[in-house]
């Protein structure tokens, strides 16, 4: 499968775990853009969190 990419509203392209900031949610972890703090859709965040630069 190809890499998932997510284009944030701030213009940052999120690809890897380190591009995200993890916020501990009450039920499940919430993912946010590391640059601007905009929430990333949960499914996308989960996928990105498993991606690492090789
Ligand atoms: Zn952003």
C-alpha cells in the first residue's frame, strides 16, 4: 500500500508520526497537526502514526 498523506489547512503535508502531535482523548487518542494544531481526522491520524521515514 502507498503512503497516506494528509494536507493540512496550514499547508503542511503530514506523512509521518513525527508530523503529528498526539493529544490524549477521553476515549481515543486525537491527532493534530504539529505545525498549527488543527485536528487531523482520526482515521488519517492512525494511519500516519504507523508511518516512519525509511
Ligand atoms: Zn497544520
